C-alpha cells in the first residue's frame, strides 16, 4: 500500500470526525476504529494516543485496555503493556483473549529475564539431572 493511500486512510476519518457539529461528537467506537486503522498501518504511537483518549472518556472499557496493551507491546513498552492487559482482565476476567495476551506478555518478560542472567562459572549440564539416574555419572 503506498504511503499516500495510507495517509489518506488515516487523515480522512480524522477530517470527518473534526468537521462534525457539537451534537455529532465522535463516539467511543469511532475513536476505537480510528485507533485500529492506525494500528493496522503500524502507526502505533497514533493508536496509543487515540486509545488513551478513549480511556479518559471511558476508563472501564476492557477492549480498549487490551488494544492499548497490544500497541504498547508493539513499541516495546512491556511494563505498560502488562498493566493494560492486567486491567483488561480485571474488567472482564472471563475473556480468554485478554487473559491469553496478559499471560503471554508476562511469560515473555520472564523468558527475557532468564536469558539476561549471567551464566554460572561452573560447568552446568545442558540436560537436567535426576537424582539416582543410572545413565548419568555421579558427581
């Protein structure tokens, strides 16, 4: 998709929203759809800005908290992503997608912490040793 088309797709909804009268104020859904379009174009900071705006109006919107978590994760703001996913799951604990995103993000953080730990100085076998396993030499 060319850059001009992407910009047109991004600017057109903004212009139509901005041109509305006071009685035609954009709805939460319109802001959310605009943020989704920005995210689809990988304009993550724009999407974050829009979803943060929605949360100022409607702070109990679990869908927006989840979407904000996705955007934060995309730009590498993992701590913020975890907080957003956590809030989404608090608001809708039965939603399996919110729980999956929250769990996946936390597991990614744990894996990254393990990878960043310094290796121990002693020779550590690649496979875990079972106590009393006759196939493994005793120490």
